[in-house]
């Protein structure tokens, strides 16, 4: 076998290596940017979905609470129409004991809005009426602010439930509006609680909770 018949392998040159690195950089840079962009969009979409989920939960609670609001004034009997008149049933910027309807303690934050409704206890020989209270209030949790819903039933002042229903709320955006004066003796037909939530990469997400009163 002659020497010239042997396989010749001289490897690659420095210039070829530099060209390969340059080509790899050209390919890698846009690919990396695309991956980073995708991850950012995915994170923002996920955070948006979480905020939307909070909005759906809080909207369901709020609609139900507004539907049943309305507490009557039994101190004076029936009015000229033969019905027991209402008294103020919606309280805004309300302390835990506003109007004598106690729910919580002095440590309970001031509620953005509270709803009062009659609660009849028919377990005894004579029916006894109490007042249900539902309060929506803001609570700082770490560096964020959450919207909480507290409910007390009948004469009990200790909450039967006290739960966060929306996270990352901007306190400056919270507002309560009613279709008629919120504090009027005739309960408003419609109540709305509006605020904005925002977290991480997600854009500000406006939330509007609205309910129609069922009781007449």
C-alpha cells in the first residue's frame, strides 16, 4: 500500500471555525429573542387569566349579595301601602358596626360597601328576625392589596365567612355607585363596585361587579 493511498484528514482551519461561529450567532440571536418574547407573552397571558378568574368569582358573589339586600323597619308597623317599609340597607365607607349592624371587630378594615338584609330564624315557636351583613373591604397583604368578602348571619357578630375574592387591587381605583342614593331608606335597585387589578407583566385589568336587587 502506497503512502498516497492513505486517508487524509487535515481538520478545519481557524477561518472555517470563525465562519461557523458567526453563522451560529446569526441563527441563535433571533431564535433566542423569539423564545424570550414567547415566554413573556405566555406569562402575561397566564397572569391575565388569573385576574379574569378572580373577576368571575367576585362577580358571582356580588350579584348574589345585591340580589338579596334589603332590611325592613319593623319598629313602626306597616305603612299606607300595607307593607313594612325598608330602612337604609347599603352602607358605603362603613365601619364594622355602622348603623348598629355589627359584623367583625374594631380591627376589621373599613368596608368599601356593606349590604344588610333580613334573616328570619324560624326554628322556634316564634319567628325571630335578625340582620345579615355582607362587607366588601380592602386588606393589605404584603406589598399587594386584596378585596375580601365578610359575611355575618343573624344576630352573630362573628363572621361565618371571610375570604379574599380578588387580588392585586389598586386601592385608588375602588368606587361604589348605586342606581339611587346608596344610603336612602329605599334600597337601590342596582349597585356597582368597580376597581382595577394588575400584576406582573399583565396590563391593568378593569373589573366591574354589578348586581340587581331582587327583593321588592
